């Protein structure tokens, strides 16, 4: 099944009387060096879980990125896999 894509905002027809301008260039924010070659993994947790993670990060003076990498490594270790999650670029 093919997914239908939405038209881009700058490809939408203009209203009557609106001046015609040159096509807008799509601008993407530059990717920070720390994210080059990395993939995002997202999941949902309940409010209390998020608050506890935030509290833990604050108490340990770390960010959620560091906590989640530690969590991945502990999960890998518990399954007999290599602890390969790290923050190296």
C-alpha cells in the first residue's frame, strides 16, 4: 500500500490577489556534529516515568541522552550483548 504524501505548504495554490514570488527554498536546520551518523529512537512513557527520569538526570547532573545510553547498555548487557551504546560522534 502506497502512502499518500501531503503537498508542501509552498506548493499550495496562492489566494487570488496574492503576489507571485519565486519558489521558496526548503531550509533545514544544520545537523549538529554530535548527531551525524546517528538515528533517533523515540518511545512514549507516562508522566510519572518522565518526571522520574528528569529528576534522576538533575540529581546526577546528566542529561536524558546519557541516561538512555546507560539504559541501553544495561539492557544489552542483561541479554549477553556488547555494551555498544556510547556518546562518541
